[in-house]
């Protein structure tokens, strides 16, 4: 649903600190309101609301509740597993986070953005456990054939140097896309 995607775009601008204002969050909430008016109990609306709670309000419990509702008819949706893994990571549930992020990559292995996101998050955990090289090798194999894309290069940087470099690249890529499109 277009209003759900619009809400997610507003939240992303807020989250990436491109427009970190209450007005931007209000636009995201207004788009969600329009989506709910059209189809109140849609799983897409629940997912978008979970995204809003996670990235916009940092209300992880409400975000998780919305994801559980979305998963009713979207049980194999990689986006849901990615977001659930991110929530668990923020709440210190490392084992659960690792499993959910791995499941997201397994469901959508050719999505380089997902590989980059999961790679950045998992690389921190792997480095804590001394498994950073194993993780870098794993994500490298998954991205074969797309080694020269910007996102693949960012993923390698994220695995090799940590999440900070990946986050900085995300902001630059998002800003460039907003200016060009």
C-alpha cells in the first residue's frame, strides 16, 4: 500500500538524520493514518506501524507487537525478520537477533541492502565472539556476481571495519538518492 511506503520513507529520513524533526514523524504518522483508514487491519499497515515504532519512536515493545500481527499472513516476509532482529539486538537479545537476521538473509539472499544491514549488525556480534572473518566470508559468498555494486562494497567495509562505516555510507547513499530523484 502506497501510504505504508510513504510512512516508511518519512521514518527513514528521520532515522538517518536527514530530517530529524517532529514534523517528519508527523508526516509518517499521517501517512499511517491514511493507510489505516483504507484497510485498518492490513498486515502491511501493521508492518509499517512496527517500522514507525522502531525507527521513529524507539518503542521496541509496540514495534514487536505490530510485527507479530503482520506475521499472521506474512510468515516468510524477510523484512519482518530483519526488523525483529534489529529490535532484539537493541534489547540485548543477541541469540534471537542473530537467528532472525540470518532467517531474513536466507529468505532473500540476493537483496544486497538486506545483506548489508544484516552484515553490519551481525559483524558486531561476530567480532565479539571472534568470528568476524567467518562472517565476512559468508556475506562475500552471498554477494557473488554483485561485488562491484556500491552496497556490496559498503557491506565489505561494514564487515571489515564495523557498523560505523556502513551507517555513514547509508546516509551518503540516501542523501544522493534524494537529490537525484
